[in-house]
C-alpha cells in the first residue's frame, strides 16, 4: 500500500553537465538539490537464447519509487515523468553511454561483453507502442535490449541472479507539492476519464431525435434500403428505440452530423444525404450530442 509521503519528480538538466545517467557517475557530497542514487524497477526480462539478447525496462515512467535517506531517515517517493525520461535518453546518447553496464552498481565489476542493440521510448501518441511482452509498461517508459557476449553474465541473468535493470546517476529533485495519495487519486481520475466515454450511457435525447430516426428508417425502406452504411442503419435502430448511447458513440454521432449536414435537403426526402442525416438523428441529434459533449468537457462551450 502506498504511504502518505511527499512526491518528487526526478530528472536531469540538459544544461547542467553534472546531472546525467551513467553507471560510474559517483559523487561524495552532492549539492542539496541534487541526488546520487540508484533506481530500480524489477521487471521480467525477455531472453533470446540464439542471439544472447536481454530486453527489459530501463526506466518505468510515472511509477512511484520509494526512497529513504540513510543519514536523515527522510522518506519520500520519486517519479520519472515521460519528459524526464526523454531527456535522460538524449543525454545518454550524446555522451555515448550505450554500453556502460556494471553489476550491482559496483564500479569494479564493469561488463565488457555487453552492447546495447535497442533503445526504445514508448510513445503511444506517436505510434511507438509497447511490445506485447511488455504491454503493461507505462507510456513514456524506456525499453532497452543488450546483446551479451559474456556467457557467464547472460546465464546469470537468465537464471535469476540479476532480475532487472537499474540506472544510476546524479539527478535533480523537484517537489510536486502533492502526496502519494493525491498522486494516486489524480492518476485514478485520469484513467477513469479515459474510459468514461465507454462506461457512461445516455438515452435522454429529445423525442425529435427518435422521430427523425424513425422517419429516416421509413424513407430508406421506401427507397429499397439503399441509403446509408450499416453503421448508420444500426444507429437509427438505436435512436428509434431510445437505446443507451455511450459518450464515444455520441462523439461519432456529432462528428458525422457535422460533416453530413451539407448533404441534408428537407425538400428532397428521397435523397440519400437527407435519409442518412435523419437516420443519425438529424439536426436535433446534432444539438443534443453537442450539449452532452460540452457537459463532459469533450467539446468546447
């Protein structure tokens, strides 16, 4: 269970050469606002025995990591944001630190026979989604693969002696002003909002919407049901029977009616443009859909 502790964002400053991620970045007396430490998030490795390649998460984005200062016993959580991870990956590349790997954060146990062959930041908005075997990884996380020519090290990892990647470096800490409970509730709200379009339903649309759908079905039958796509016909049945509609469906409804309005001609009841527009609820449907999307904050007032 998450404890009620302060939360800090952890990052490097690309303009400050003292902040970086490197296995051998050791400092004796870091400045107050900087912290040297190691951070690990255990994840199951993916092994490729034929090529002796290990794949895993180097940094998990937006994942709280518990810390305790040995000298002060101060306890808190740190979080790497997707932005902080992008900066770290860029800095890692410009310093050519790709093959900097040691064992158990021991500077005397540098691994010579290990080479980074893949560096991948999950970015769902840009289409860089997580591979299936790491499908639970959070958006913004850093995924890496290493080819391990040192057979002993590879076998040790495969046999569970080493269970995950852990970065080390000198970082800046920025207090978020919130606690872990507040962070959790914020994340919960964000996730619930994402799915709200699919789990919240409405059927309070005006009678005019129901009547427009019924009129569209009637006109389409007279024209041999040649008008509208299957989706439009299904939508008309839903509206005519006052079925529940999710916000996702209402969004599509508003989008279609906004585009198709120019093809609606109330003087031509045989036109497919007119029939299709009525099947989706007509102008009354567009107005109702707009009001629901505005209430949900999806459409601007």
